[in-house]
């Protein structure tokens, strides 16, 4: 193996190690899901462009019947912002109660 090839192999190994370490750290320090209506509604409001208090109150009022258990709340908290807002606000044809 030539010195240049050896350096390339070492550099590749370091890049792979850094990528794996980054994934591990993100996995350990990634998003923390609460599994509660408070956490689910905070996620929803944070995803809304206008952050209205009325949206937070509506979410908290409806949450116990829609997200009936911890697993459902965690699943909601893990949704992308687009999906979380659409879940609550609907897609234009259907919306949550006002």
C-alpha cells in the first residue's frame, strides 16, 4: 500500500467514525418526547407559524380525547411540523373543532 493510499484509508476511517459518533450523540441527545398532552400541544404550537394562544387552548381541550394514552402523545410529538399541524388543523377539507 502506498503512503497516499494509506492516508486516504485513514481519512476515510476517520470520516466514518465521526459520522457514527454523530449519529450516536444525536440518538442520546435527540428530541425528548414527554408523552403528555402538554408536550404534544407545545410541539403543535411551536410548529404553527403564528403561535396563537387560542390554538394552544384548543389543542389542550381536545388532546385527552384524541391522544388518549402516552404512546399516542409520543407518536404525535415525533411527527414532522407539517404533519402535526395537518393532524390538528386538517388539510383544508376537515379541521379540528373550534
